[in-house]
């Protein structure tokens, strides 16, 4: 999932407990969501496990209001204004990778690699899947509170 560093680091450091997205995707509870921190960082920075996934603005508001300190602010709500199919993803078990894998490093292994504009589902047969699995196994990771 591509995300602005401001929000991605808040997630990885345990301060943002809900990720709001402007359109419905195929993310389901239990999925591992790997975060690509967009410009200026341009690197894979960590991951989290998806908890509850909620669709629709009214349902999202009820869900977020029921959480203690969800890390969602006025700017986040503004992002959903006018979106037809918004979704919220509960952030569980955030892990910030000690070593971030830069876009340059990704492209050295996968020439022509382009980060997703929003997100993409990785399949085990893809070369990118192998790269991310290696990152997950070799990076020192610390759970965030």
C-alpha cells in the first residue's frame, strides 16, 4: 500500500490505529499490509495486520468513534469528503522495519518497478513477493505499542 510518510510513520509507530482509504479494495481482516512510504522517503518502511475493515462513511464514523484514541484527525476526515466508496482499516500489530528498502534498491532487483498508486495485492509467484519476504525475514523489526 502506498501511503504518505506522515501517515505511514504514524501507523508504524503505533499512533494511528485506523487507515482511511478513499475507495473500496480487496483488503480483508487478517491480511498483512506492507507500507510503501511515498515521496520524499520512497521506501518500504514496515507493515501491519488488518483488523476490522469497514465500508461507508456512516459505518466508518461509528467505528472510529467507538475506538479509544484512533489517531484520526480532521484532515483524515476531509480526505473522505466526496468519496463514493470509502473504507477504514483497523491497524493491528504495526512493525516498522529497522532497514527501509528504498525505491532505488527495489529497482536494482526489479528493473522498472513502479510503486502502486494506492495498493496492490501481491501473489507468491511474483518476484516482488520474494523481495518483500526476504525483507521481512532479514530486517530487524520492533513491534510498536
